C-alpha cells in the first residue's frame, strides 16, 4: 500500500505563488508517475501536471508557463511550484502516484486565490 501526504496549500493573492509538496511512503514501485490534479467546486477533477521517475513531464495548458512540477526520487516527493496564480486556479489539489497496476491519491490540499 502507498500513502500520499500533501502539504503547502493555503491562501494566496492573485499573482502570488504557492509550492505544494507530496511525499509518498509505503510499497512504492520504482517506476511510477507522480502528478497533481485539481478539482474546483462543481467541476470534474482535471490534470495539472505529471512527472515520471525519469523526469518526463506533462503539463496542462492552463498550467504551462506558470506551474512547474519536479520530484526528488530519493525522498519519494513531488512538488508543484505555482506562480502567477489566478482566481481560477482555486481548487482542491490532489497528489497522484500511478504505476502499471495501481493508482493512489492523496487526501487533497485546498488552494484559495484572492483577487
């Protein structure tokens, strides 16, 4: 079993920055994809960005140029640096770890952006 613990959410002003962290623990298969998804009230959960064990990334169009995903494999931790935040970035952000056979989710961390 894998546990994911997120931190770093909170309140930011529009144009400001936040950094999310997610640490994985448990039986972690070495080849995996970690990522961030978000869900705003009344909307479906959507991809923000993912990163493979080898550093390959995928970014949603909404995040490109403003958000940067990175990971520290030694710490089993993935980060999301969010800059130039907009009110529409407000959502619950969920950490995800996916392997060939399993999909794990964190409990979510709230990001609020004031205009």
